[in-house]
C-alpha cells in the first residue's frame, strides 16, 4: 500500500503518541509505587519503611517562627570562620567540596545591587584566610538561601527535599535517590552531592547531626538542631566581627527584623524570584578610620 506524505505523517505522529502514552502510564505506575513505599499511598503487602534519616527529624516546628539570616558584607572580613565551624558542627567530611558555606572575594566595582551570578562568583579568585581581608576587596558568603519559593523542592521527584513552616528548607536523606535534579535547579549552586562514604575523625562527629551516607545531596540547614532549640546557627555564633545575624523575622523585636527595617537589603539573584531567607546588607565598616 502506498502512502502519501500527509498519511505517512499522520500515522507516524499517531504511533509516537501511543509510545508516549505507554511511557507515561509506566511512569505513573512507578511513581505511585514510590509514593507508597514512603507511606503516601497504601500497599498492605509492603514492609514498613525503615526509620528515615532527616534534618530536624527530632525537632519541633514552631509556626510562630520564620527564620531568616542577615549577612553584613560591609563587615565581613573573609576569615572563613563560618565555613570551618560549619564543617565541624554539621559533620561535613573533607570529601564534600566545596563546603556548605563558600566565601567569595569580590572586587570593589562589583556591588550587591548588581546581583552577581553564580557563574561570576565561581570566577572570583579566593585568598588564603591568612591574607584576608585585603584592602579594596569585599567578601560575599554564599550558602543555601532557604527560599520561600524553592525550585529544588519543586523538582525533587521523591519529596526528599522539603520546606517547613518555619522557613527552613531541609533534606530527608533516606528518600534521596541521588538524581541531583535539585542541584541543577538551585540557582545559587548551594547543594552538594556526597560522592564518597563519609570519613570523620574518631570522636569528632556531632551526635545531634546525622552523618549523611554516600550518594545523597546535602546542604546548609541553618543548624536546625540548634535554631529550633533557641540557639544561633554555628556560623553566626563564631563570626568574629558580628557580620552574621539570625532570628525570627515575624518577631518585631528581633534583631533581624530591626536590621531589615533600618538598612537597605539585597537578595542574591533577585530575578530568579526564589524569595530567599538570607538578606545582605552593607552597613558595617571593614576598615578602621585613621
């Protein structure tokens, strides 16, 4: 039987549509099964899921809180104390690189209002902590922004990353399948994939923080094990120049609320519309007045 061009196209498109429908049906069945294995659906023949390892699994969410961080880049001296103490506090092995917090050295002609992209940040040369701060430079700490509109949460196919009502974006490591779609979706390059089995010095692990297994994604948690118990994140606590501030932005008496009311603030990559919970200000003075 001879087919004209129009008929050939019609049958080809029809066959392609059936193939796509078949793949969609298979995907739907697999998705349903995956949801059931995590308790979303009901499947009596399945064994109960193992105990899940998640950030904040033993903490209570207070819906009266909306945690936020204010970083004063005018005061930051690039000492990396936040970075090192974050590693120690959160059981981050040396194999995880970059660490959860990165500190970029910026040129004076680049200001916060220009919203530097992550590509621009990666091109910045980093100096040893012994040499910072350098006159004529300023320092920009970057980590998970705990967005109110987090693209990482939207793209996760298994619900391993989620946002709680107190503003924290967290991870459920047992659900993470290591697909790394969230890493691609994050415009701040703030997520890390654990390529190797974690190796920590004997006795150095913080018992309050789960040690993440190989092949999962991890990131800054705003030290959920501390902040939900009334403490500051470790990076805020150790900053030697008071460049970091943290608190409940819903509380009009909190330091972060007052800082944001009295200072002009910026978000990284405003155009991404992720609505971060980290605000940057330039209030501090880095250099002593002569």
